[in-house]
C-alpha cells in the first residue's frame, strides 16, 4: 500500500525558545497556521491521494506540544474528522523533549497521534548548552522513555555540525537515539539561517559552519549507525522549501538542494573503499560494483564523483556501477572482472 504524509507546518507557534540555529519561518516557509488553514491543506492533499493509500497527517515545525493547550487541541481537532472517517490512518507530531509529559501524551493519543518525533539534536550537554536549547540531556531520555512506554512510535531528530559538537558527539547521539528506542530518525546537517544567533556567531568568527562537503562526510557515521540498527532514516538534510533558497535567507552551512543525496553518496563512497580494500587488487583492475535497485544515482554520485574518485584512488582500468535486484538497502558487492573492459 502506498504511503502519503500530509505535512502541516506549525512554525514557532508556542515555542518558548530561541535555539541558536533556528529560524522556523525560513525553514518551513510558513509564517502561521490556524485550524481552518490546516483543514484546507488536508482537504487539498486528500483530493490528490488515492483512496486506498495509507495516509498520515504530520504536524511539523515549531514545538507542537509547547503550543498552548487550547490551540494545540484545536489543530488536533482539525485533523480528527479525517482520522475518524478512515481517510487518514494516523497523526504524527514533532516537538522538543521538555514539552512532553503524561498529560500531553494522553491528549495526543486521544486524537490519533501514533508517532512522536523528538528534536534531540545532540545528547552532549555542552552542545545543548552552546545551542541554547534550554533542556538537558536527561530531558531527552525522560521524554523518550515516556513516549515509548505509552506505546507511541518514537522518532529521533539530530543535527550535524552544531556549535561545540564533534564527530564523536554525533556518533554518541546516534547511539543514544537507538538506545532510547527510536524506530525512525532524521539527520540535519546545520544550515546557518539569517537573523539567528548562530548567524551572528558565524559573522563574529565564533562559530565555523561545516561546508556542504564536510557535512556530507561527517553525516556518514551517524547514518551508518542508525541504518545498521534498522532505524528508518526518514530524511537526511532539510526539506527544500522555496524560502530556503530565497536570497539572503541562508548565510552558511550545509545548504544544498540535494544534501541528503550527497550524504548517501558519501556513505556509498566509504562502503566502496572498505569493500575494495578487502580485495587484493592487481594493478589496472576492472571492477564491477553492484548496488540495490533505485540506489544507482547515489552510488555513482553527483557529477559521477564516486565513480571518478574510486577509479583514481585504486588506479582502475575500468569501473562499472550497476544495480542488482538481489541486493537491498545500502548493500553493495564488488566483483573483480577478468580482462573485460568495463564502462559505467
Ligand atoms: S525548540 Fe525547535 S522550534 Fe523552538 S527554537 Fe528550538 S529548534 Fe526552533
């Protein structure tokens, strides 16, 4: 059955904080959300979705459960008729860890919320403090425990390249997300938005954002940890919204229209190197690398960067990168071809 998500962006509504990296209006491209507007969006999406599809309404952006109770309930009520009629199977929300408690979870459950994504961002106390998150590492664990124990599906959101964050912190955060019982995750390399404390710090030289290429490389380790633990990676890199690319909105960091694809390509590059290093390759070898169906463009990389890099690094005579229906996920297989000339 095909799955569709109807995203309802709730920017900054009720969020009591100003994390140093956050400019929700720019990220979501939306400036406000009302229950009638939410209903109109749901109707508009449903009109384009096949009747037999699995449909989910997702309240994203801001901190959904930090919205004043009446406003939050009004938005949930806007979604409720579609859940009751069976047109929509479930609802998901995203929120911050210190905006979760037993009462909120009871309300969410009442309105058909099945999945809660926690904006964890980092489990390092230093990083949380440097980002002015306003909650502790223990808040993340406490919220996750409550969510899982009440039978919700937990999603964990984390960031790459935050102030004070090291690659080791990010690996630790990915491991913590698994330990918390998350079944899903999103990884966001930092994009520096205008009019944020992070942009000010970057302008003063107090924070050095990762470049697109650095962020792609650094995202690989957390991605691998999560994928190896069978945590579903729902997204890597921010959604491309119009305002993300509007002039002056982004002042640095990992802003690229295909950031996720770049990260997956970096993952393939790493796996190709590991697999080839296990072979005793004669000089001028002809290699075939097979990947799962649908993964060819990520494996080859943008502008054929993986193809070019691997050929050069291993002084290959030829390299074919092909799909193999026997492979799944991000598996790959390297075969040494005899004297045949390959092409890719
Ligand atoms: S808690 Fe979320 S919405 Fe609020 S400022 Fe931080 S990142 Fe933005």
